[in-house]
């Protein structure tokens, strides 16, 4: 005996059925264009069947899916008899479409729509996806899986907060750095394969918005692994990472503490302009040299030496340990030195993340702990330290004297511009009460003495 159902509201029911039909049509169009046995009408009926099952209840939804399973079985039997093989992709698309129809019948809109769009995209992009998968090497696939393990398996199980009673070691914060290094390495590898040396420069700027020190280390490692082919692009990428770091710090300071930004505007602006000029004029990116085809494989371009692995897990873990050590040292310095150690903490923060140091300075202004002028000086020190630390990183990882010398000249120019900007800034009246004599702000005009 068929149970009685309450009367359904006309407009909501019509909307659910219309969404189901639209889902079936969207997926079915692609199958119809490929001349498959199940085309646009079959998919529309499958989605409509699922929607009616969803409207009637859970038992009828399961029945609708079971009936569709019978239809899928008959479809595959017919194609096998015709000698065309099993229609596995079409069968899977039919089942997904039916589930989307059930969700539409239950009143969902976002989830079934996303399912329909994703299914249609996967069907339409068959050739690009197949070509991409065939072009992947085993090392690239393993690296992608390893990156997913780092981000989605290990990170969620790490304890939140501090492990010690002194609140010094925070494993999640340190692991974020490891994930960042691995992600940047993977992004560098992909962009290098797609765009050559120009991809390295793009990664330098985008990575500098996150963590310029980590980005520069990755650029330097790629330059060394390329056997000198990417030195010019790496130099330009380092300068672009510095530009991005300064833009990010200016934005952070302006959003969190606008008065502090005004009190540090001149040094930050001239530093930003100098880095931008050096990146776009002094560092001319050179196209990546191509290898000559071999006799055994004519016309084939062999990959860059050392580029077989998208990223190095050892390098990522090493930088994570360094980050953790500097974080503990910076926290202890702040606690033991108090307000007088603010500049020392800013310098230490610049070694790790100038964005964190700038945000901390802005928050201290918001709480009234620091004057905007002192906080602005801390942001300048953190930004300058973050730029200067690139030199030993590049020198050690590339072991290229010419590249190191060029970068040293560029950073020396930034120091000079920062000093000029600091002197000009100190001649301007402070927005708040001037910093007392002997405070860290009094040291601002002489950057060479801060090293």
C-alpha cells in the first residue's frame, strides 16, 4: 500500500524539480556532444528521478538510485554487445547526477549545483586532464601526495597552543612554515615548467607577499640547481620578493595603525621605490636557455638539471626548525628586556617574518603600549632586516659570487635610501609625543649601526 503524502507547496516543489532538470541537462549536453548512448534526455531523466525520490523520502530516494543502477547495468551490457566496451565514465556521471537530483529534491541548492558543474567540467576536460596525467612523472606525483600529507594529515593532528608552560614552542605555527616552504617549492616547479624563467620571477613576487625569507631561499636553491641558467631570473625574483614584502608591511601597518604608518612613511616609501627600481631596471630577466636535442631523442628538450623534484622535504624541515628556534629566542628577548627590547625583537622578527613583527608593533600601538613613532621604527627595522637577511641566504645557497655581489650592491642602496628617509622623517613633527631621549626611536637615523 502506497503511503499518503502531504500536499507539497507548489513554488518550492517546482523550483526543486527545475533545478534537477537543469542539472541533468548541463551534464547531459556534454555526453550528447560525444555521441554517447546516454545523452541529454537520459541525464535529465536521471536527475529528475533522483529529485522525485528526494521529495518522497529516504526510502524512495534509495529506490530511485537502485532503479538507476539497473539502467546503468543495461547501458553497459548494450555497449559491450556492440563492441564499444563498458561506459564507465558515463555510468559514474549518471550516478553522480542522480545523487545531485536527490539533493535538489531535498531542498539543497548549492551542493547539487557544484556537483553538476564539477561533473560537467570533468567530462569536458577529458583531453587536457589525460594529457596532464600522462605528462606527470613519478617524482611529481609523489611530491604532490607528500604535500597533501603535510597540509591535510599532519597539520590537523598537531596540538594547538604551546607545548611548554612558558608558551614558547607552538608546533602548529612552526609546521605552517614547513607547509609554506613545500608549497612554494611546488609552485616554483610548476611555474618553471609552464613559463620558464619568468615563472620564477612571478613566484618571487607572490611568495614575497607571504614570507620573503622563505621565498628567497627557494629561489636561491632553484638558481643553484639550474646550473647557472636561472641566475638572472633568481636575482630579479629576489628583488621582487623584497618589493612584495614592503608592500605587505605597509598595508599591514596602514590597516592596523595608520598613525604609525605616517610616522614611518618616508623610510618605507623610499625603500619600496628603491627595491622596485632595482627589480625593473637593474635586474633584467633573461630567458631560460634550452638544451639541444639529443640524437636518441631528437626534438626533445631535457629538463633543467636538478629540477626533477618539485620540492625538498629536508629543506622544508630545516627551515621549520630555524623558525622555531628564532621564535623562542624572540619571545624570551621580549620578556627579559621588556619595552627596551622592542627593537631587538623587531630585528629578530624580521629574520623570521617581518609581517608578524609589523603586526605586533601595530597591535602595541592599538593597546597604548608603544607610541606610533616607536612602532613605525620597529616596522622599518623588521623590513630592513628581512631584506638584508636575503644576502647571506643567497650567498650560501647559490655559491655564486657574481650574483651575491650584485645583490649586495642593491641592498646597500636600500640601506642608503632608508637612512635618507629616516633622516627626512625625523625632521617631520611626530603625530604624537616625541620619543624620549635614549629610546630605540632615537637610533632610527643610523641604519648601519643597527646591523
